[in-house]
């Protein structure tokens, strides 16, 4: 997939619709107040299992490690949320599943996160909103943005006297264990055992 990014200036009352899997990459460059809404999809619970497995793998590597290692491997919002035991992390996952299935938390689950072209045109005609497709940033501009925001790049550009938070081999191991194909294989094996 080519390196691409989109930049826009959003003012009050502007809505930005971000496709599935991309909301992680949305970033405000200035202090702002935003309201985010997650459209619940039928396969969100399947993705919750993916997230549980990845969290378990990564958390197992950071327990008892230095703050520097934790900052390198975890998202900023996860630094204070490390489960003390694997069963505690599993209990959180199990509670999320139960909440999603309970009547009091029942929300309409959508099949897909995209409207058909005809439904989209129909909605535009009814609501009379101005909708525009955002322009893709020039490749070099996007690359500069990524480099300026990358903690890993800051780590890589340290002087030789400073130590790395983790070895490159360990980083490759963690990345391999958390790769989508690996997680999918773990889920297949889990469901095979669960239903046989």
C-alpha cells in the first residue's frame, strides 16, 4: 500500500467520517475539542478478540520492564492500564463481550461501515449538506509529518552511547507474534478447540 495521508482543517460543526481501521491515525495538530462516535458493527466482537490477544502478548513483554520500554511498546493510553495478570485481562475481555450481548447495552449493529453510492446520494439530497472528498497529502509532506511524530524515529536517531529500549530481534519477535496472520491462526485454533 502506498504511503498516503490526508490533511484538513476542521472548524466547528464540521464532521469528518473516518473509515474502519483508520481512526487510530486521526490526529489533531492543535488543541481542540472533538466528539467521536464509533458506529457499532457486527464484527466488532471478533475484533475485540484480536485486540485481547495482541494486548496479552504485548503486556507480557512489558511487565516488570523499564518505563522507557513500556513507552516504546505501548500506546500512551495503555501505560496506566496494564493488567496485573492474564486472567485479569481476560476478565476485561469477557465483561466487554457480556456487556455487548446484554439487553441494557444492546445497540443496533451495522453490517458494514460504508453506505452504497445510491444511499449516499439519497442522504445528501435529503439533508442538503456539503460533502467533499479530502485531498491526499503529497507523499513527501506526509513522510515529514510521520517522521516528526514518530517516537521510534526519535529512538533510532539517538547517539550510539544511548541504549535502545529493546533489541531489534525482540521487536521483530513481538511484531511477528502480533501480526494479523498470527492472530488469525490463534483464533482459528481457539475456535477449533472450542467447538470440537
